[in-house]
C-alpha cells in the first residue's frame, strides 16, 4: 500500500481520470446481487426468525428446540445415517465406476441404469421402497413365498430395522450422484498411470490405493462435500417410510413448521443444519487439501 | 533374466481396419539388446505393449524365460518399462516415482533409498528428487521414467523412445550412458525408436518394422550394409541409401545407367539382361573432379558443407544421389563431378518387389 507517496511530477501533470468501475466488478456484480437476494436474504431472515420475537433478541426458540424430546434422537439418527451411509456409498460408487472403466459389454447401458435414481424425486423413491418394506410389501411377500414369516420392518418400536430400511432406500437413491462424479473423475485420469503401476508389479489393491484414489481425490472431495450436505437434508425418504417414527433433523424442521405451526423453532433447526453443513465442508476442504499444492495436472 | 520368444503375433485394434502388428515373430536371447526401429505408426509401441501385457494379441504367443505369458497380466511378468508418454505419477515426488516398483515389491526402505540414489546419480536427477513431476521439464520427466525402470531387477526391460525428448547433446550422452547401464545390468532389453542412429549404436540386433511387419532382423551392421529391401535402405543411414534404375548388360559384366556404363558386381552374372534397382551408400561413392576409368559423370545440384564432410546432391541419368566428399573438395552447382562406385559395396534390388537380389 502506498501511504502518502510524495507527488511525482508525472502524477501532478497527469490529467484527472474518471473513476471507472473495474471490469471485474461489472462482471461479478450481477451474480453477487442475485446471490444476495436469493440466498443471503433468506439466511438473514432465518437467523432473525430464530433469534427474535416481538420483544427483540431471545433464546427461547433455541431452548424449545433443544428441549423437545425428538430433537436429540433426530440429531443422533441424522449423524448415524451419515456415518454409515457415506462410506458405503463411496465404496459402492467407486466399485461401480471401476467396473464401468474396465469396459464390460454394454457398459453404457449399465451406466444409464445406475444413473436412473438420480432422475427420481426423493419422495417417489421413498414410496417405491415403502411398497417393498411395508407389512404387506414385496419383501414380506417374497419371504412368505419361501415359507418364511414376514417381519414388520417399519414398526415404530424397531429402530434398527427402520434405520436399515431408510439406509437401503437412501443408498439406492443417492449413490448415483457419487457414481457420476467418480466416473467423470476417472475419465479425466489418463490410462497410462494405471498401466505403469501394473507393469511395475502393483496388484489391484496397490493400484487402487497408490494410484487411482490419489488421482481421483479432487473428484472425491467434490462428491464428499455434496453428498454429506445432502445427507444432512435427508427427509422425504424417511418421511415416506417411517413418518415421524424415525426422526431426522430436516423432518423435525418440517414438523415444527407445518404440524406445530412454529416457524421460529423451525428456523432454529434449519440454522443447525446450515452451521453443521458449513463446518463439514470446511473440514473436508482442509482435510483433503493437496499437501503438495498444484501437484495435480 | 530371460529370453523372449514371440511367434506369429497378430493384433488388430477394435475399430481398426489394418493390423497393428501383422504376424510378427521375433526371438531375443537372454541379455540381448534388441531395437525395434520403424517409422511412426508401424506398430512398435503395440508390439512392446503386447510383450508388457497391456494389450492382448488376437493370435500368436509370447513367452519370457520359457514361460508362456501371452495372456498373463502385466504385474505377473516381472518387467519394467519406460512409457512413450512417461506416465510418471503426477501426485508423487520424483523420489517416490523412481522407487515405485521396489515399493510395490515390498523391498526394505533403506535398499529402496540406496537404489533411488544410484539411479538419480546416473541420470543426473539428484537435485530434483524432492520435486513433483509438474515442476520438471519434459526431458527431466523422461529421465525419471528411465530411472524408475532401471532400478527394478526385472527379467525384461522395455523402453519406448526413452530419449526422444532430450536435446541432441544430452541424447548423445545418455545414449552411451544407457548402453553402459544396460550392459552392466545384463537385462534382456527391447528398445523402441524411430531414430536410426540410436538403433545402430545401441542394438545387439535391430528389427526394422514397417506397417506392422518386421521387414529385416539382424545385426546393426548387416542391416546398414545390406538392407533387405528398398524401404530399409531408405530408412536407415543418414543420408539414406541412394537408389538408381539400371540395367544389367547381356553378358552380365556391366551395369547400364542411361548412357553410361559401370562395372557390375559379380552376383549380377545371373541377372544378365534384366532391369534392376541399384542401392549405394553415400560413403561408398568416391567423388572427384578428374575422370578415372569406370567413373560415372554427374551434375552437381546442391553443395552442403557439414563440417567433417561436404554433402553433395548430384544428378545421374535423371536420378538424384546424395554423396559425400572430403571437406576440402571444391565444386559448385552445375559443375560436373566424377563418381566412382566400388562394385562390392553396391546392393541390387528387384525393381518390382524392391527386395534384395541374391545370386542364384
Ligand atoms: N488404442 C488404439 N486404438 C486403435 N488404434 C490404435 C491404438 N493404438 C495404436 N493404434 C494404431 O495402430 C498402429 C500402430 O500404432 P503404434 O502406436 O504401435 O505405432 P508406433 O510404431 O509406436 O508409432 P510411433 O513411432 O508414432 O510411436 C497405428 O496405425 C495406430 O493408429
Ligand atoms: Mg510408439
């Protein structure tokens, strides 16, 4: 920064220039305004709604949220779902992408079939799986066909089986997003690296660990952030399958807003999701940062 | 260490109409340095990749050290390879890259370190060991690829144009360096290049390829002195072999070049009265300003002083010839010079098939 530079002859002689708006500002200006209106304003509204009543600032809504008997189970379920689901999804997606890379017969058809769930709304996906898991659903019919006694998979008192049902439905529904990102990432890696590793005696697992996964890191990072944020928002599938019996944080937001008609507590819950999502993204970005900056490509 | 037997390899790429390798057979003895030489797109890399197991042949077989490896995956073949595209891992430092194969084979860390250091010294990579490949020049990256290949105690060393990206001086240095390294290692080596001088200087045997076939296989000097056909003669040597249309006289004793006559090599006795193609290397033609008996007159077109010699492009009977004269030789375009051909250095080819003619 220049603090009180002594006036140089050139500076004093130079004609006064019109202050022009830098082109960078002109270019990003519209999108900044757009973002502020569409994203920033609702966030501000949400914060105000969660912390302000007629008398001004208050923590009452946050207290009510925390003291609600469903709140902590909802947090626990959401976290549990994420911790179990994300690794499974990534393992599945990477396995599927590697299978596609080996160019089996009809690999394009496989890819499209595997991507279909992406085109389905999550509520529709929930209803599909409800048709499978309910007491008279396809699963129990199949079991009875084998002469086995059916099980109430979605019974309100069986948390474990409800969890598994929600998990399976979510796996089916949302793995394709990870798959598509991983497939795109794999396509960007030249085949030579894998071939070189093969020639130098690396086994499949060594190649995966030392070559493919490190090269895939940028794609995995994107997929991980997207999937985790979306997993915090899991809602419609659980709602369709279990109603309120398997509470999740976004489900609670919905219940407070529509069922209990309390938008303030709902806003507080929404803020919880916002903060947790942001913290996780920052964590991922830092944890997966390339130690050798600029090392890739 | 092992010998390599390749028999009748045929490979057509999916979607390709021509065979990338067409019925290639090749036998390489234990410890031998074989060079695959040929123009771009003739199937050298394809053949090398099949030896490596990165490409599977449509038919034919490959065995290494007596073991049939035709369909074995690459990691079971105990090879090492320098890729034409280097394939140096971009996410790892040079040190890790060079030691990669040893690490995969679970060699103790101190031995890896020692070997990496050895290879880095040989290839002048010492200062770059802790850099990422992205921060190296193309030639340095290529040397990393070579270093990664030579640290392995592999049965077979495959190299696909490993010196292509070095400047002329470094290439010359590393060429002899590489020859020494490989001799010390004693590893059976298959080396791909399209540089004929590299092929001649490095190989124990040279396989010249064209359009997926091996057109000549032999000792470098044989390939140079007695090219099996016009293609090989034109491809090897700098300047390449000169070719002239000539006719053998009826008694078989002279060659007729348009208006002029020339002593014929003795093998031509059985081709009396036939039209042939004469092949002669620049250094086997003497050039002088005075006529002596048996000489052929030629008109000078271009004079190129090369330092150690003067390269002349001359015209004889409508054919352009490249010949060499001593650096002190004085001539100018449109002058006439006299060329002397030594009969026993001339090669004769069939005009239709362009194959070398052997005495019957
Ligand atoms: N993956 C591939 N798919 C289809 N055709 C290929 C493939 N790789 C090579 N070819 C074709 O096979 C032929 C031989 O290619 P190859 O790479 O073996 O040539 P090369 O002798 O190594 O050439 P260069 O000296 O340019 O490296 C070429 O005509 C090429 O177009
Ligand atoms: Mg090649």
